[in-house]
């Protein structure tokens, strides 16, 4: 199976999880815009744009499952771990595997470059 087919399948899986009630958590506005450009619709929470502490944003939400899509730099790695811990403490499920799958397919370091990376795959 080609990488673009695997990526399309993965994006469909994300959308399917959202349809079942999952939220997506990203770091910033451009990350959210990139996901939306790829057809992802639903609750996409940006933790750096909330105007309040991201911990408070997550605590006040009614998340039962979240797909964590933070960047792959040191800050993103720490955020992923802290978000997962916070979600687990609230009794919610945290999906961190999807994030790794995306990286293995397109080799991105930030989610704001995801759309461009997927477009390159489509052109191959």
C-alpha cells in the first residue's frame, strides 16, 4: 500500500474517532487549520490559543477520548505526556499512537506542516 493510501486511511480513522465523540488536541491555530484543510471536522482544541491555562481548558472540557497531536520537539513531547496524564486522571482515554503513525508516514516535526507533506505524497 502506498504512503498516501495509508495516510488517507489514517485521516479517515481520525474522522471516525471524532464521529464517535473523540476530540483532537493540537498546540496552535495553524495546526488546527492544517487538519481542517485535510478534511478533519469536529472538536479540535488548541491549547496555546485558549487565553487561559491549557490545564484549565482540558479540565473544564467534557472529553472522554482525545487524540493528542502535539509537535515532535521537546515542548511537544512534554505536552503529550502531560496531556495524557491529565486526561487519564479525568477518566478519559488519550490516543498518542495516531501521532506516531502520522510521523512515520510523513516524517513531520510539526503539525503545521502536515498539509504540505500530505500534498507532496499525493503528487508522488
